[in-house]
C-alpha cells in the first residue's frame, strides 16, 4: 500500500481538525466550569 500525496494531505488535515476540535471543546468546557464556579457559591 502506497500513500499518495492526496491521502497524506487528507489524513494530516483530519488529524489537525480533530485536535483543534478537541482543544476547542476543552477550552469551552474550562470557561463554562470556571464561569459557573465564579457565579455560584453554593
């Protein structure tokens, strides 16, 4: 099985997209939990 440039490019783009999506979700979760703990002092 040979990896051509198109497949390598798609694979790289997919990995980068997945990593950025996971990072984005983690940042949103961190800000959300930080905001909740800041607003509510139960």
